[in-house]
């Protein structure tokens, strides 16, 4: 890859890190093109799965202020860039990995905090944002003892609950009154930024079952 192309690829990966609230580092050795397509579909809506080059990704991560992947960028590498609910993305990865053990979760980063592979898997066991919002609504209307029990939950769960409430209240302040009142008027949401193209091409040639994906993205 020519030097200008490398600089462009690094900038694109760095931008994807900055635009994501979480990222998960994986190794996909042994997975077919069909399996990678299934994986992408399983996390669509919350994340994208991008095959990347290790050297370029290392540089891009440093530019984005991420040190979580140092020493782990080896082998056929792909990164899950999470822009939606990290819990839902983690659930999709966990479920896919159960059915396809060739996918190796190597670690991650969530809101700037490094996560081990085990912590990524633990993230998948948390309640989704929708479930937490339902619990919030119940806690607001519930007797004090029941609300106290809910907020005595593990710190990570409670923190997610509070954050979910904050985001919900921004959209509709009436949630703070237990759902009563008139929802705040909605504003036209700004158009989504144009999706950043994958820093490197996805495997181009279909692979037969049992074959590794064509590695247009392999380190050269």
C-alpha cells in the first residue's frame, strides 16, 4: 500500500474509533465469508465489523488515544466498532462465538476504559437498555422498598440504569414523572454523518465452507 493510501486508511480507522462508544478486538482465523456475513448481520444496528490491518490499526488506535489493544494486534484481525448499545453488540458477539468457536474475542474498550476478553463477555450478560428503561419506569412508580432494592444492584448495572434514565429523560422529560405529562416536543434529528468506508476491503472472493476468507486485508 502506497504511503498516501496508508495515511488515509489510518485516518479512517482513527475516525471510526473516535465515533464509537466501544470497540472489540477479534481474530477471525478459520471463519468463512458466509460466516462473517452472518456475524455482521447479527450485530447490525448496533455495530459494524471491519477487517483491518494490524500495523495501520496500531497507529490509528494511538492517534485516537486508545491503548487497550497494544500487544494484541496479531493474526487475522477485525474490529467491532460499536455506535449503538454496547450490551446488544456484546450479546451478538457472544452468541455468534458460541456457534462459531473460531471467532476469538481478544479484548475491547468501552468509553475509554480497557476491557479484557472476559469483561466483554460479562458485558453481554447485562440487561439491554430497553430492559433497564422498563426497570426504571417500575422503580419510579414502585414503593420505596422496591426502588431501594433495584438501586442496590451491582454498581455496573446501576450505572447503566442511571445512564439509560438520563438518555431517556433527554428525549422525554415526562419520564421523570413516571410517564405522566406531555412529552417534550421533538426536534428534527440531524442527518447521520456519512458512514466511513471500511479502512480495508472486505474479503472479495467467496470462500468455500472450511476455507479462510480471501485476505485482501492481510498484512503485506
